[in-house]
């Protein structure tokens, strides 16, 4: 169950999973709820939405890892080796895409970096 808070015009301005003063219970499939969440497709499918949003969420997590490493809250090498390799591969591809030019990739047996190296 979701709970919606509306503005004076009656439009949803906030959603919560817990009851709040002035909030009304609403169904997740309610048209106004879907519009608030920017899901305007008449034939909305949660499964399709999740598949389409995976890329954006992946980028959020990549950026979160960068912030945590940058603030020395975690060491990049604390992550499993497979996660390190995947993150470095994606970072390289994103940088290549951002620059719009080919980047020379040094051949190495590993994508792993030392703790002192920056991402």
C-alpha cells in the first residue's frame, strides 16, 4: 500500500510506504500515481520498466562506488575481483563514449588496480 500527499490543486506531490498525516491510501496502479512516477504508458509493465531502468541504476551504483572510493570510505580492492573488473571495464567504455574518440588500451593480464591508483 502507498500513501499519497496532495497539494491544494489535488495533484500528488509525495508518496510514502508508511502512513503520514494528511496522506491517503492509493493503489500503485492508480493513474495519478503512475503519472507522478513518470510512468505514462497505458500498458505499463513493471517487468519492462525494471529492465529499461537497469542501465540508469547501474550508473548510479558506479557513481556511488566512485564517491565512496574518493572519500576513502572503501578501498576499490575491497570489492570482489569480478566487480572490480566489471566496474573498470564500464568506466573505460564510458570514458571512451564521453570523449568520442578511440582510447588506446594497454594490454594487461588484469584490469585490477593498486590501492594507490585512482579510478
